[in-house]
């Protein structure tokens, strides 16, 4: 393996499959040279949300993973975050349409049950797959996850899109509910159990997963990831994307897509939909993407980070690098699948893995590195048990020897105090007759 691969400074259009390439090449920004990569990452997150049947084995995991990713798109008001919404709406059109149909089925069932006589037996609750979320409570998302499993007998991830972080977590309850699930939603197979006793609650043990794209301003970000969350690993579950940071620069834009680009993107979305659902609305079998060929690169990059950490002693770096690699690996897996899993494209995917891993890590360190270091408790010096002054003295000792031993052990008391305690109060010693300031122990 060429070691300079770890220093991929720039990606090119050729590194992206044709379904992602338009978001890279059509991106325009005066001050942000990475804008193409940033918008490409947003597009890949959406395409991963459309690929819930893909599975992959990450080098450091014991089992298979789903391509679960979270993008935090942060920037000043009016500086280009709308471009994120444009990409999401473009790629998630069919997803939204399918979700609306499921919501209508569930809404009509609720209306019919409201109109029934108080003593009439209501219709059985329909098993629906409602997966688009902007705001939710824990009972709602638990219930939706349970209904999805009842309908399909398997897990499907939710997709969270919040065009404005402030309204997404506008109150403490909303923030708490989000954090209550977010720490298990990043990994497949981490069951969330909820038990309630009130009528409106929903008791279930479910695997809640999601992909998310959340937009917001820098000033609101601490409400989502606070001091406690920083040390609990909340930042590292996200890909931080800064949009429109340059002062005085115009907001980033996307050049209009050509008809060919639009058709390519639409064909890809339809293809991923067919890989997920059958014509009669059943789930397709899961498909494992063989990424074992990337294992040596993952190990090399992570080993390199550990070398740096050993020299720097940065606990933030030690916390952030692992999931930076995981998220980069999931992005790379999506690209490889979009390439048709062609072996000839592995070099391009390798380049993307290295670039994404460093890009994600650098963003986490720049945003939360200092806060993480400050929030971590300081290492306490190990308390060394001080040897007993009495036991260090010989059977017979002088006042001078006692004073020397007190100094040696760093004890801040005068010899006379110990002599008084040991001879008068405890009766552990006696003064040797005929030898002033010489004492002998009664007890060894």
C-alpha cells in the first residue's frame, strides 16, 4: 500500500460515480474550496437513506452494519443552507411520496376510530411504515419503529431532515427525546426499550435507526450537543459540514443540472428503490457489500491516528478518530455500491475513504476538540500510601533520628508531638534511663 494515499488533499470528479458527481461539479462558492465535497456528502447521506437493505462488515465491528450517517450542516442565517434542502427534496422525492401514503392510511384509520360508538370495537391498528421525521417524541418514534417491524418483519431506518435546528429542538423535551435515541440510532442492533404505564404511551423493545441531515446556526449548536454530550460521544456520531462561513462572500450555489444529470440521478433513485422494495411492497433481501479490500486502508489510517495521539496526548483526538473512520467507511461503501461494486473503481473509493476520514476528523477537532479536553476530568495523581513513622524507626531511636525520619517522609509535625503521643497517651515507648532523648519501643 502506498503510504502517501493517506494524504489525499483533493478529490476530483472522477472519484465520484455519475449519480453523485453532479453535486460535486455543479457546486459553486467564492470562498469554500471544499463546497463540492460537502454537497456530495449530503447527497450520499440521502442515497444511503434510500439503501436500507445494504449491509457491510467494518474492520473493527463484530457484525454487519447499516449505512447510517448523520450530517450537521451549520452556517450563518441566509448563507446557503437552503441548498441543502434543495438536494434533500430532489433525492428524497419518492421517499416522501411513499411516506405520505403511509401517513394517509394511518390518519384515515384514526379518523374512523374516532367516529365509532363508544362501545364499538375499533379496527385493528394498521401496520404502516412512517419514516420521515422532523419533530417527534419518544412514544411516537418507538411506536413507528414497532409498526415498521410489524409490517415488514425487519428494521428500516428513519430519515430526519430539519431545515432549522432551532425549531427542531425548540424546547428541553424535544432535545431530551432526540438525545435519548440518538446514541443508539447510529448503529444497527442496539435495541431501545421503552416502558410506560400511561394510556398514551407505547411499550416496545425496538431497534431504532436513522439517518439525519440537520441544518442550523452556530449559536444553536450547543443546545443539540452540550458539555455532557461532548464527552458522551455525541459529536463523533455526526459529520460536521460548515456552509457559507466566509464573511462577505455570497452564499454557495448549485449550477442548474442538465437534463442528462437529472435523468442519471432519477435513474439511480429508482434503482435504489427497487433494491429495497418489491412490486407488492415487501422488502427485498439484504445485500452485503464486500468491502474487505478496504480493511488494510482502514487499519492503516486508524493506526496512524493512534501514533499521532500517543505523541500528542489528545483525548479528543482519541475519542473522535474512531467514528470518523466509521462514517468515512460507510460513505465509501455507498460510493462503491453506486459504482456497481466494480473492482476497477476501488482506487477511487480508497481515495474517498482517506479524504472523508480526515475531513470528518478535522471538523470534529476544530469544533469540539478544545471543549472535549476542558470537559474531561483531570487525571488524578495516584495516592501513594505513606509508610508508618513508628514502623520505620528501630527498636531504639533518638530524638534526632526521629526528626530525620519526619523530614524524610515529608511530615509536617514536630518530633515532640509524636514523643508525647507515643509515650504519654499511647504508652508505646519509654525513655531509656541514663540516655537523654533516647527512646525504646514497647511494641514492635
